[in-house]
C-alpha cells in the first residue's frame, strides 16, 4: 500500500495508478494524458452528485419499506403493490418497444453457449478462461465424474485405457445425437474423409454413409480425403474431429480419432467485481493491468506444473479450409466482457477535488474502456471484438434510474475517448429486487446499448431478504429456493427479454453452477437453462464449459425462445411476495442450529481467504466438505439470512457468536493443507485478534444496517485494516 500521489486536474491519484495509466494504459491509444485526465476529472465532478443521490434514494425507499412492514403485520399483496407504486419503488411500465442495439458481437447475438465468469485479478485464471473457447471433450469426460470409475475405469496417475474406451464411447454417442448419419452410427466408424465437399464415413463393415444433414460439414485441415481435422457445426456451435492414427489415443480408435473438440465458452466475463478482492490502488492496478494485457495481447503467465514450467498466453485463431476451398478463420478465444463494479463503493486510489474517495464504478468505466481501445485499434495480434464494441457488464443496479445513470456514464466516457456513440455496450445484471420488478423499464433505459440480461439467484435472494427484513422471519435457505417468487423471477427475466427483442440481438443469461467437482449432476440439471430460453448460462471452469456445451447441441435455444414468447408473462404478484415463514415456531432447536452452522461455516470459509489472502473467488468446502464456488453473492445471502433470524429472535447473539467460534475451528481444519491460510480459532485470543473472524462476525451482527445487505463496505474496511497491519 503506497501513500504517494499525483495531483492531476484537481484529482489526487495514487502514484501506482497514475503511473500505470500514463505509462502503460494510454500509450498507443491516441488518447493524450491531458485528454484522459481532464475528461476523467470532469466526469467525476459532474456525475458524483448524481451517484450519491441515487444511493440516498435506495436508503429512503428501504426506510419506507421497513416502516410499512413494521406497521402492516398481515400480508396483503394488493395493498403492498399499491404502496410500492405510491413511493416510486415500482416504476411506470413503458410502452412496448424493441431494443435498438447495433454492432453486437456474433457470440452474443447469434449463438447460444456457455459463459465463464473469472476474477481478472488472477492472470492464470483469466487466460485459461479466455482460451476456453475450445475444449477437449475427451479430457473433460476422462477427468470428471460424468463417467463412473466402476468396472476398471478408475482415474489414476497414468492413462487407463479402460476409462479411455468409456470416453470414446460416450463421445461417439454425443456425435450420433449432434451429427446424425444417414445410416449407421459414429460408433461403427472406421474412417472419415471428404469427397466432393461431402463428409464420407466408412463403417466397420466397409459400407459408407454420410451426414443426415450434409450442410453440417464446415471445413477441414490437411488433405480432403485424409484430413487431420474435420470441422462441423450444430445449433450454431462447432465440433472438431481431430484425426491422428499415430497418436496414442488415435491408435486405439479404428477411425484414428484422437479427440473431439467442442466450441465451448463462447463468452467470458472478466470480473472486476464480486469475484475480486480489490480495495486500494495496488489491487486495482493488478486488475487493470490484467485486463489491459488481455486487450493488447501482452498478458502472459508462467507457472510450474508437474516439474515443468508452463507459459500461458492468449490462443491464436484456428485456421481451416472451408468446404468450398477457401480459407476459414475461427476465433481461438472466448469473446470477453468486462464486469465493472456497481454504484455503491468508493476507492481510495483516487480522490476528487473535495478530498472524497471517487466512486469505483466511475473509475472502472473510464479505465476498462480505455484498455479496450487497444483491441479496437488492432494493437493486439489477436482480436476480441468482432463488432467494434466494448462490452461492459454492470452489476447491482437498482431500477431504471440507475440504469439510465450508467447509460450517461458510458456516454461521457465515449466522449472523452472520441468513440462513436453506443460503442460501449451494457450488460444488465438482474440481481436486485428493484431491477427485477422494473426490468422492462430498466431495459428501456439502455435500449440502444443493452446486450445482456441475466438472473443471479444468490444476490437476488440476498436483496430479497434485506428488502423484506422487517416483514418477518425468512424461510430456511433450502426452502427459499422452492418459493413462487424464484420461478417468477427466472421466468419473467426471459419473458421480458423476449418481449423487448433480445432474441437474436442480445444474451439472456442464467446463473452459476456452484459445484465444480459435481459434473455428472451438472449434466443432469443444467440442461434446464437452455430449455428455459436462456442463450447463455454461467459455468465455473473451462471443463464445465466444454461439458455444458453439449446441452446447447441437444437444445435449440432459439426455437425454445419462439415457443416461450407465446406464453403468459410470469406473475409480478409472485415476484413481490417475500419468502417468509408462516409460523417460525415450527422450527426446532436442531433446525435452527443446523441452519446457523451451515451459514456460519460458509461465511467463515469465504471471508478467511478474502481478508487474509485477498482471494475474491475460490472453491470453498461447505459444511459437508463439498467444494462450492464462492464469491460475494454467496456471502451476501448467508450473512443476511443469519441477520434476519437474529433480528427476529429466532436465535440470540450469543448463539451466533458460539456458532461462529465452533465453525471457525471447522474451517481451520478444512484449510490445514493451505500454507498461506491463517488459523482463526487456535484460542479465544486468536478469535479476538483474527481480522477475518471479526469481519465475518460483523457481517452478521451488523447485517441489518448494511446498505442493501451488501458485504463490500465491511469487507473492504477489514481488508484495508489487515493490509495496513501487515505493512506495519
């Protein structure tokens, strides 16, 4: 943490950040230091008051809702609806319209497939995600629980041919569904060749067949009659059959197939927000440097793996010969969004002319957009945008006024950077209650920019609990998932997205699969996302992206959207009904303690890494030792849930404290293998001196008064405290 700073056009800028911008970010953009800083300072001066006013309105609305619930103890849906309209929480519905976004990436508008979300602060993770556009189906099947380890098919330190055979058989069954043959099966194939522009498959009995849909053949590598790679397409996604009779895997396959490679993560969100722990200039520079490296192609990460040094960089494009003999080039990387932070937080990296920390969302917009100029100007050997656009996901906006503010912010950034209007596209995270209930108006406020809406169960539930904090006792977390408002929320997001013209022009997305080690379960359950009409859904790893891609071969999402567009819009009344217990007295002592244990363990497991190690997203074991992908959204729901039960007397503060102390020991044991982990519970004195433990406890005990139930204010304060202590 540094203390030196530069004074630039009335801004006080931490030296690390100022030097990064002047020496690394701006060169080769055509934007001068004066143009950047003068314009940036003016944006901060003009938009900071509006940002503050929007946050103040959140507080005013919440206070009115709290008072309503304290006065009205009996639930009356119609009365509540009228009240929310009267106070301006429910905005007027706009007339029917269609979004007008132009220059949209083909991966966003024309395709359906998996989406990765990754902390951009971690260079290795970011590069792995960017390179997850193409994934080995063989590797994904061999290394996960999609295939059982029974009958001699165990995963071991060395290659197991029995398991390998299972992989090949599964892959051939997938090919039969996605690339059906005129007769016979891919399982019987012994040779693939291209004759007169058509794929010819020789079967084991020496008979020959072709594709039932010959147009699925797109291209190849090598000689047509003896190709080393065959490129096919189904439901808009590519499948590459790689042939090599000399390869160890190809030798065991009669047709010489060494791998089936799937187009997987069509898009990736490089995250500056919930999966990142960035509290000061030092952290923000790391975030921005990695994003810049992705945009100008310079990001490289070197690491040790199995006694070897591995260098990771952005993959090159893939080159094929098309069926008509022309060169065909396909992007070798996922199309990258960048997710900025929301409107709430400020950051000490920059202070305005009044000595106040600058809103981090304004900072992110200016700096991440400037970094993306390198891509637009061709400063990288590999291209991200195919549509001359910068795609920014904006989270945690509350209602149409806040979307309109982001629209203004993006317009002002475009002016400073001399970009055409609406170059910066907007992804709207439908994860806050006031956005959900006003989603049509939110989309209308950005109808020339919007390229993305999605649902986020965890943040949405955290906000639901906080908004209805005074209404009563919320259900146990598992029961909340079964409430009508959840299905209404998920369905309305698709309904309104289709009504406003997102199909074929923007993404309608669904949330994260949380268990990266449970891929067999994912394959059973996550097919529901494309079936719901979502043309993208989040996955936790490149391997998961490859496996989830198979769902988009099974399901034609755009056909689903046409069918869904005719249904009746999901109920707003259901959406507005909070998930409350009819009779909290039905909870037994055992029920209460089990819920507290589960919440406390999850909170501590995540916060310990956030505070002590600066890790914003990782696989954290739950109370049953199942690894879950955790970020601030999971923390928000758990802390708000405990805060609600404490507030309504379901449990006591001493019970919370005892539970936290007990679970701190569990979390310490779960992290015993991590040399960087710092124990919380060696003694009572350790708990008192553990910044991470105190942060976790504060998130619950102070949860009722946290703005919208967000965890960022406390996390940032405790992380800054920890870093200061470490430095001194």
